[in-house]
């Protein structure tokens, strides 16, 4: 895995963009080093190259998985949009990539993997690292059953077919995160004509430490299905929300 940090939205979107989508504008808001380009990850996570958005430092994604508590406190602002997903909590260290686009086909697709250092020990805990993909202001980060892709509902016990354990296994994947999802496809069908906005966001909540990341497949953000990968088919399928517990040794 190779990471090239960048905060340039045009560079990030250029790597993500596929066919059938025209980008009108883009913007990035996040701490220095929290996002970048990645390559060489295919053997580890099933997506070889693309962009990475984190709530810490993108460079910490590089394996081996030799630190169970990898994370970076960026002392950066959170996101009120993500706060609304987890009432009672405040987010920190938000990284946000906004894209204004039109679709030639009326559809939108892209592939992603969610990964986190919060796995496995903080499943079911009270503090929430959170991520969401907001299409025209509405979070479309839902599994077919209407629940979010998160630490609490995609793990060793819940929806395990979509989870890869990378902690305490004989041959861990060569990335730093202790667990991650299989490759998932975000899709929205039947978009109205004209411009649309998608906001890709990830943040810490409850503290500033233990990193989480979204890997988005390069060239898959398009108007036609980029896979197809063998994941559930639904009108809107994406990932959102995760949970982690503040430990006595963690410093906010």
C-alpha cells in the first residue's frame, strides 16, 4: 500500500471519477494529511487504487498491522451534518469532500471499503466515529434493511459476511486497520436531471483518536455500474456510522 497525501479536491475527484458523470465543482475541508491517493491495496482490501479519506492521517493506513491503537489527533473541527447522525455526540477531526455533478444516465455508483482501528474491541460501545455519504443533503449510507454500515452492525457477529477481521489473525492484511468491510457499492438510481451534490464525510466522535478510513475505488464514481461486485443490490447502498469507546489512556 502506497499513500500520497493531498488536500487538492480536483486531484482527489480526478482519481475517483469514472464515465457517465460530469463534475461541475469540488471542494475539500479537512486537516493536512487526512486524505490522499492510494495504490497497491488490491491484495489487502480488494480495491487496488483510488482515494482515502480519514479522520486522522492517511499515511497511518500503511501496513503491517503492528499497532492496535493507531491514530492521530488533528485538533480539527467536526461536522454538524455528521453530528445529526449521532444525537448526543459531537464530532471532531472531520474530513469532507464535496462534489457537484451531473449524471448522463440518471444514476450514480461508486465502490468503497470502510476500515477502522475501532475494531474489534469497541463494537457496541458508546462513542461513535461516524461517516456518511450525503446525496443532495440526505444520507444514503444504508444497507438494504435500512440500517447503516457501521462497527455495530458489520463485525464478527453482525453481518459477518461483509466483514474482514484483521486483528489477531494468522495472516493479517497488509494495512494498519484492525478490521474492514468487504467491497461495497454505493448506488443511487433515477436521479432527476440537473446538478446534484454529494458530500463524502468521516469524523471522530467523543474523542480525537483511533483512526478510521474510507477507501474509494478510483474510476468507479460514474453513471454506470462499475463492478459488478457480489454485494447486495438496493436502490441506495452505502456505508455510515461507526462506534468506538474512549479509553482511560486515550487523550482527546
